[in-house]
C-alpha cells in the first residue's frame, strides 16, 4: 500500500536551529520564485509554538530584506475562535513575531475572524479565498504543523472537515481542545503548489512515523489527508522528530 512517505520529500536537520534556518530559506526562495513567475506570493501560515521562531527569523535582518513583502499575501490555515488579542490567537502570535517587524502592508494580511460566530467566520473566509483565487485554490505555499494526535491545521481526528470535498473553510467544535475552531479543508490545502510540514521534537517522533509510514487512515490521522494533487509535499524535521523514520540528518 502506498504511504504518505512515498509521495513526500523529507528533509532532516540536526537541530531546531538549523530546521528554522532551512524553513526560512525555503520560504524566501519560494517567494522569490512566485513573485518572478506570477507577480505575487500567496502564503498560508500555521499556528502553534513550532513556527514562531520561523516567523521571527523571517522578520529579522538578513531575511526581511530578501522578500518583497508588498507582493506577499498572507492567510491562515486555521484559527481558534477567540478575539485577535487573545493569547491563544494564531493571528496574535503571527502579528507579534512577524507582522509588527516586517514591512508587510496590512491590507495584504487576511486573518480569520475568530471573534465572530464560527459558521459565519468560516463562510466569510471562504468567500475571501474564492475572491482571491477564483474557481481553484492555488496557494504558492501552505505551512502546516502536526499535533501529537496526528491533526494538522484544525483538522482533528473524526471531524467532518477531514473528508470534506467541496467547502474550502469549515468551523467545528473540537472536543479535545474544548473550543470552536476554523480551518481550511483538504480541498484548499491539496490545491497548493507546495505544502510544507514543520515538525520538531521527540514527542512528535511516534505520530510522525505513523503518519508517514503507517496505513493510510486519514480520518484517524488527519495529516495523511494532505496529499497535494499536483503540488509538492515536504516535511521539514529536526533529528528528534525524525528519530523513528530511519533517516539521517
């Protein structure tokens, strides 16, 4: 049986510092290529702790100048249903680590309105995406993380969004998190030119092994639902996260 591992490019870095540097270089190179070929770079950000140092790196001298931020459109793969000033907000984390430090036009940042009624917020965001991309979602790069239960974005085990075939954005109450979330669905994610998982730490080693090398069970392991139709699927890992894959950094 084909596994996710068969369809992906896996890069293993010796430590978290080199992982973040590698991810930053990849985003810079992708942005340069997209702007040259299509005049803009469309990027969907991930939340959580792992990407925060990446955003800080992109906003730091030496990286900040390498991206034409005026041509970058920034979106979010998911959001917690909280106001934008709430400490749990993915937008707040991205704002303090990236938006406040890099010269990104505010009109180029499209946040999910977690403070609105969840269903309305999801519908409004889908409308923004369809207006931006037309009939087919075509992000240049979608950045994802992976939870210790195999979830990615806010695609959690057992939720209808994992197997959605038409809607681009959905809202769902996540029991294990005890809150409503808004998430892009695989319809959008799998239409991207490049999907990049950023995974760090030994706590993720076993679930990463199951996702990459285990049976294909996307309802149980939603990260397996990420299978770009024609784009590139990449996993950027530190040595600890890759410990059970039999790969060397």
